[in-house]
């Protein structure tokens, strides 16, 4: 389809592109026109679907140059995180489907192996690209049918330890490998740390330092564009080794080229062609780009339009739905700031997500007590552990899906030492358009497995306030609370949260025949199911567990002794809260009392992108599904569940 049919814009060059091979038939001038059209179409796409706009606009020229020079899918182009992959998707046969981006049954917002041969490695978490590209390189050198491997990694992603592990390994291997460092001085939030300062130093020295291939000939240097010629001359002086003023990448064994203007297509094409033709070992090409390039509202926004809702192209105004209640994240941020005002020992740690986790609210009042460590979850956890060991009261605020990356540190550096780190686990449960890569499915299971860990989940925003207050005063060991993305229930908020009794749940509705034991934010669906059951004449007790560890065993015993059936409900994977309840009942003899037991969890599969409500329906966790499980537990099978039985 043509741009006029798709979006009402004229894109004659882009209309000629059926795949990346077609780019290699265009002149450099035609490729420049293609970049303009590709940028316009990317803006039009995201204005209709929402998504990651700024990052995609920043790599338009780089994407075109990479596909014009290399031979994907034989050559493996690996995008780190891949929230910048929309132009890549448009050029690789998915143009007509871009209107389904991030929607149910549509294109993923990230690279995805099952979606296209041009996505050789799936991504959505940061700092994996160099490791994966090195893996492809080893495969090539061992005879597998693959060509060059090219990793594209941002200046935010390269702050993570995994990127350095890969650089170290790749430099030691000495194999032909290309790493493109996309330096836009902005990840989700402004980048932090010494690495950002170092890259800025390199950028400031762009006319006096830099290297190209160490064996480059003087005649070839003379043929380079003027901005690269002086850098190439400098490279010859570096050819014999790594002098004191060599870059850190050269000390790691890479040939360093750059910085290059990432929006100058002629410079990009010349550099990539030269590197492709002459590289023998690992090469790092440092490219400077502007996030949101070419769209004024994005370039002028503080976040560079990293993640946006649908918007009006002319004004940039986003069409965000109004919420009837503050988000859980906002409630957390405000409540934490209030606790920090009362207690000077309260500090906060986040891994490149101050806005996303809400700790920016505390930072506005207590900037010196909030620490953004960059995309470094492992470091964040151990850093918080050190703070706790010093006597501070750290809140480590990390999304559930990213906390997985710091699990060894949670085990070894926090739990084993019994240190009172407070884990604020945002985005728990299913999260919508970002899909399975960002779902908070596993934290209940992996946190409750740890000795000495206290694990909580609020059923509404008032309970969240109680759990923040409880965590702030809990110094006996590690404690965690998880909460979902999005708006709360609209409950009236108290001035301050109350301190909960550790390991004690609560009864929220008394009944006689069947009991629900809910852990976390699915309590609203439980209430709806109980109302439907009441209409059938089935009286239900509803209990809010509050704690998955330690369990309220007295409450569990009471429910199992006085009801025909007990059903646990949680927004997490199998092996979590329900498994803890079953394990307790098995060991205490509770399973022999004649009470029917069921656990409602996420199924043993990944749930793909859709609205959160649709994802929970796909997971067989809607109110109707809960009602159906309840009836089955009582021997009644008169309604059909919305999907196949879980697991």
C-alpha cells in the first residue's frame, strides 16, 4: 500500500520499498528523500497507535543507512531494547500492518523473532544486544548460515553491567563484530553516571580524537568526507596500540570510530561502508543522534516523547484518557515523599525510572535522598543493601519485570544477610500494550521463595498507603509490596497510612458457603464474581490476604474449616501465593478436611499484548471466569469459562 492510502501523505520513495534489498538500488540522494518520508510516516503511525516515538525518530537515518549497507536478514541487525524499531519495521515488510502496533493480535512494539526474519533477536529489556550479536558472530565463525552481526545500543543501555560484560568478551574474542553506539543523551529519563560524562567528553573532542580501522590506507583517508578525515588521520597514530589518550573502547579491544553525526546520511553511509569493507575485528561506531529528531513537539519535550498515547500530529497534543482516581504510582510517590518528610533515614533508589516509579515526586522535595543509578538493576539492589546495612531505610523502586534482572542480588545481598531493603514493585501483573516482555508475572513466586522476605500486595490505593507506612517502620529484614499499573479504585485516601500487623489479612465480606482469598489488586473482580454468585443463592466470604509471606495461617484455617470451598486469586504466575497456601494446607493436614480448594493465577504461558482487561480475560481471570471456577469447586458446571482451563 502507498502512503496516500495508509495515512493520506505522499511517500513516493517509500512506496518503492518492498524490503531492505530495495534500498540498495537507490542512489544516496534517493535514500535521503526516503529518510524524510520514513520520518513523516513514523509520526503518522504513532499518532494513531501510541508507542515509542522519540527513540524511533532519532534513528531514521541510521536505520536507512544500516539496511542500505548491510544485507539483512542474512546479516543480523540486533536492536537493543528495540523501542526504536518502528522505522525498521516499516522497511522490512510490515508497513501495512503498522496500524496494529501494540494492539491485540497486532505487531509488537519491540522486535520479535516470531514476527519477522528481520528480527533475529527479540528484545524489550536493555543491554542485551552486544551479547546476542556476539553469539551470532560465533555461530557465523563456526559455519552457521549467518553473516555479519550489528548491535545497535543506546547511551542509556550501555550503562548497564551486561553491556560491559559483552564488550569485554567481544574484545577478548577479537572477532569481526559491529557495535553502533546510538548516543542521544537521553534514555527514558536523562542518562546519569560517569559513562554519560565520558561520552560527552568524546563528543567534545570529536574533531581531535577518534579512530577508524587501524590498517586504513592514507589514500582511503583522503577520500573520506571532510568531517571524518581528521579523525582518520588520528587513527593512524593509534594503529600501533592503545596510547594513553585512547578511548576506553579501544582499551577493551575495539576499533573506535566517531563520533559521527547520526543525522548526516552521507557520513553514515561512508562510515558503515568503510567499516563493512575493511573490518577484521570488533568495531564500535559512535553515532550522535537527537531523540525525537524532526518533530518539534518531541524534540522540545522533557522526555523527548519516549512513550506517548495517540496524539494530534499538528499540535502534538496527546489524547490521554482521564482517570477517575490517581494512579497507584502517583499514590506511592506522594506517600513515600510524606514518609521521607517524617523520617530523615528514608531514601529511594531507582534504575533509570524516576518518573515511571514515582520517586521523582520525592526527588522534588528531597533531591539528595533519591538516587537514580541508571539502567543497572543489579547494582540498584546491592546499593540499597549497602544503604540498609549503614542504618538507612532504602526503598528500592523497580518495575516487576526489571526486578527480575537483580534476583541474585536480592537473594545473596539482601535476603541472605537479612537486610531491611524495602522493595516497591511497580507494574505488577499484566500491563497492556507492552505485552509479555513487560508483564509483572513472576515476582510473587520469586520473592515468596526467599527466607525472611515479607511480601505484600494492596487491594486498593488505601492499602498501598498502609503498606508503605508498614515498610518504612519495618527494620527486621527485607520487605516488598507490589502494585499494578494504572488508576486506583477511587477509594478515599487517609492523611497517612496505618502500620499493619505483619502476616495478618482481613475479612471484607462475610459469607457461609464459599470463600475467596484474594491477594492484591484483583479484589474488584472477586467482588463482581461474588455478586454473580449471590444472585445464584451462593453466599461468599471475601478475604483480603494482604500478605503472601508470612501467610495468615489462622485466616486460612478459618476459611477452610467453615466453607465448602476456598479459592485463592492473584495477579501472578503459578507457584506464587496460591502455591504457598496449598503448601501450608498440605503440611498442616488442611487438605484432608474435605474443603474443595482452587487457585486462580496467570496460566503457564505468556500473555500477549492487548488491553489489561483483555489480557486478564485471555488468562481466564475475568469476574466470569472466577465465578465459573467457584461453581466448579462446588460441583456446579453450568457456565463456560472464557478460555481453556489454566495451565
